[in-house]
C-alpha cells in the first residue's frame, strides 16, 4: 500500500527543502518525492496493515538553519479510502417514492475483494436541511423507499474499510427526483353561444291593397237613384 505525507509548512522567510525519514521495525523505508507537489511524498509499506508503529521525521532546511518534527502512527489508524465514484441516482417507473442509487468503489482502492469496503449513504430533499442515513455492507447500490413524491433529492456516499481506518470524504453530490406520472392530455370544450333568433311577421306595407268590395252594376245604381222618386209619385196619386 501507499501513503502520502503532506507538509503543513507553507510559509518560511527563505526558500527551503524538506528531508523526510521513515522507519518501521528499525528499518528505513524508501520515500519517493512527488513530482508535482513540493511538500508531498509517497511511501510503499512493506507490510499490509501492520500493527507495528511507523516513525516519521521531517526536517525543513534553509539558509537560516533547520527544524525537525517527529510523528508516530499505526497504519490502521490512517487508512482512508477515496470517495466512491460514478454515483448515479434514477427514478423508478410507477414508484413515486423510490430512487435507485448506484456507485463504484474508488479506483485507488487496492483490492476490493481482499479488502472490502462498507458505505454510508446520506440523502435529503432540497426543501429540508436534515439528512437521512443508511449504512451498507459490501454493496454498491441501494433503493430509497421513503422519498417525498415529486421532490428533488441530493445524495452523497462515503466509503470505509470494513475493519480499520476512517471514513472517506463525501462523494460528489448527485440530484434526482422520484418518478412523476405524466399528466393526462388536456381536453378543452368550446361552447359556442348562438344568438336567440326571434321570427317576426313582416310589417304590412302601407301600399298593400285593401279588400275589394263587390262591384256594383250600373242598373243597380239607377234603381237606387229612382227609388225615392217613385215612392213620392205613389203617395201623390193616392
């Protein structure tokens, strides 16, 4: 296995360099400097999860002199995996309160079969500040069954060796929303108001012909004219 040491000395008045010595069971171990980071180095341990302590001596040297610090530790206390990778969360069709979460163990973990990891999952809806937690042994997936329907969730996972060490940092957060039923198509009904039609009889024209009287013949008019005259003559001769 490998361990990285990072110096906490960042600001000195003059340029400096570091000397690191590491011993285990009275043997000096090879220390490889990091090609990019000046205050970092890598060490390959001769034993895996040794119970014997390691002793580190770090010396900073510059033109003004040098200063040293010593540290002693056990490997089992500093084992810390990298966070889980490729975390995904997806809704489950027809299940409005469930989310399917999956992930992969960190690529830097040496042998997942020999040294299995356990995981710690936390999740919460964005509308709440309180996290819910689930601890899982040797599993890289989990189904959340108590999600709020229609609410967006934030999900993170940490990893740890099943026996020793500490929890990793949290994974990159992922967001997911439980399945939501597709809304039914909206059907609109348009009501057309037709105006009430009132049928009225047309007003007779003032020029409409009047009912004709039966024609009166000339003879009738003559009889009518002479009737009073004949009556008078009859009275005279009586």
